[in-house]
């Protein structure tokens, strides 16, 4: 399964979407990133979630000069997958803005709790050394001048290890 699908499957299990007036995604996330904020004449009942993969970088490899291949000929590559969870939400009143801020805080705490319980998805080949899914916190990403629609974002980062078996003579 693709990493974004694994993360999407995990994120739909957040139990408190309805507590914050957010329509639970039921396994699907709406991709509204191509919609112009100015298209919303009314922002009633617009709560939607979107998930995008924003990068997948090498953090460290065992073939760096300071690292060696292990005794089995395996080369480990530590990678960081980056994601952006976006929430399109009505933010017209200070109460709605406070509710959304509370959701962002609760959501990031839930991610921390799932890491402690080892329920976060595993991406790599070494589950015992798998790093946690981390949240960079939530923030207001975009605001439409002519409506009360706003896009809030939560950055997510997942460190994981891929292991490749390479013969010594291949180098």
C-alpha cells in the first residue's frame, strides 16, 4: 500500500471529528487544493479534509563515509516522508476560530498518543527502529477575503528506514 494510503487509513480513525463540527472523512479525503478560495460565496457546512504528500527525503544512509554496510550486506537508508493535512473550515466567528484551534491541538495530541501506543502506521522495513509520526502543529494557511472560509494546515513527518541488500562487489 502506498504511504499516503497508509496515513489516510490511520487519520480517518481519529475519533473526535464530529466533536469539532468536522465531517468525518469515512476513508476518503477531499482534494480541494485546486479550488480558489474566492469561489466560496457561502461557507456554510464546508468542512473538508485534504491530505497531500509534500516530500520524501533521505535523512541518512549507511553508505555515508561514516557508515559501513552491515555484516549481511544490507544498506539502510533513513528517510523522512512529509505530508500536509489541510482542513477547509468556516472561520467566521471567533468561536469557530477557537473551535478549530482546539481541534488542531487535540488532533496533534492524538497523534502523539497513537505513537506512544504504537498505532501509527509503519512505512519502513525495520518496525523495531521505526521512528514516530510527528506533527509540526497546526496553523491558518489561507483565508478568503469575500467569505468566512479558511484553510488550516497540519504538517506531518514520518521517519522510517528502508533496507536494501547489496552485494559488496556492486560497489
